[in-house]
């Protein structure tokens, strides 16, 4: 099964543009530029949407906690099954510089993933996890919120950008349904 909808998660607004939580936006916007696809505001879908060949590209314009509203609206309208959706998002459990691809699983406290699973009625969609590392006190909800809503240090940003670039290289495999090949390339150093 191939990917028909690539979603990049983040928060809208210039105050969030450079924050760690917007790593999914960064990947999607770079991919849209490479594919020469122009993301346009689509009020009915609560997001910015573009078509590039057989793939839809989406950045929700809702805040992260309501990303599922946008993803589910596009999926329903274009009859895209959950297993044909790939969501790119920031991942606290991976170090900066690491990107991993997986299907299904829990949300690990990520409110965007939580809402997408709730709106789709299943967690069985693909995830492209972009490592951002984690704060010193991971048990403090406030410390986690502060961490994801701040700009990475320069060295971290460099590593995150490198992980995004490696992840983008395997997107063609995901669009053609070669998920194992994509995982092998991305997960092998």
C-alpha cells in the first residue's frame, strides 16, 4: 500500500515557526518545494493542501491538539485509508539527527498524534518521527511544553535539518509503497 497523504505537523503562526514542535511543517514545506507543489489554504479542510502527482500534501492550520480534524477531513473527502497516511512530526524520544519510520503505535503524549488517532478512529497510520531530543526533566509537563515550543540550539537545528533531509530522500519509496525499503534506508547508518 502506498502513501497517498503526507502530513506535516506543527503550530500555525510566526511565533511558532522556528520551534521544535514544527519539525513536521519543516519537512513538508521542503518536500512541497521540491515537488513544485503550492500549499493553498483550504478552509473546509482546516489546512494548507497541495497535490503532487498521486500524493496530497497537508499542513493543518489548526493548533497541534486539533490536527486530526484537518487530517480526517482530507482523508474522508479523498477516500484515503489510515494506512495510506504518513504523518511527519517531532519526536521527544529520539535524539536530534535521528529520523524513524513506523506504522501505528501509541501517541507517547504527542497531542497531534493523539487527535489524529481519535479523529481517524485508529492509530494505524504511518509516522515519520523526527528526533528533537528531550528536556532534562521529562516528567515535568511544563518543562516538556517549554522545550517543544522553543527554538533548538544551533547544533541541534543542524542535526534536525540533516535528519529531515535523510527522511525526505526515502519519501519516494513511501509514495510507491516500498515501506520496507524506506525503513531500511532511513534506519541504516
